[in-house]
C-alpha cells in the first residue's frame, strides 16, 4: 500500500493507511507463529477495549494473505487485555492476560470463546502472566508470573480439555 504523505507532516501515516483499508491495532503485543499463521494480540482493542486476538494466514503462491479476528472481549466480564499468545502443538490457541486481577490463561475454542485454564493466585493475582509456551509434546505449559519473577511448569493433559457448551 502506498500512502500520499510518508513523512506525515500533516496527516499521520497510521490514519493515511487506515483510509486505504489498513486495520488499527491498539497496543499490539504477543506474537506466535504456527505453521503458516501468525497470531498476535491487540491488548486494548475491540468494542470494550479489553483485547482481541488475530490470526494472519500467510499466503503462498498467488493467494493473498488473510487476516482473521479469532476472539475479542465483548463485555467487561470476558478476556481482560490478552497480551501473550501460544499455539499448542495440536493447534489450540492459548492467551495470557495483562489486565485487572486476577490474571489468567485462557484456551480459545474454534468459535472464539475463551475458556479459563489457569489463574494467578499469587499476591491476589495482580501480576501479569507472561511468556506462555508449550513443551514440544504438549504435556507442559510454561509461564511466568512477572512481578514475582517466577517461571512455572504446569502439567497437562491440555489437549483433552473440553470446551464448555
């Protein structure tokens, strides 16, 4: 995409690109590449400004890249500023929050609904959970409790978690 004023003297490059169809992402954080897709969080994005998760399918050949909104907070009692994302070896997507206490880790189902998997119970759960990732066999979820300076290894079986109806 070409914008008219790349030096942005009178009109920001962000707004110029948006006028031509580019998306706005509020506080882009947390990225994970899985197969031919890049997942990333817009921590303050969405209708209630509490977060969104996107997937960018990177095209091959003559096809175009495809950007999809995977999940977003629709109300104040849903996701709270997801800013870490990991895709498990079997393809399920997990996000960690950086919002109000207690912060948690959620599994995102194929319809975009978030299901609580773990919650920070240290110091009232106020500290961000960060750096989530899985062992190659998917039996261990590693995460950090930021303010406490802890790295935890949580055992699964995560692949057998059932989504709520």
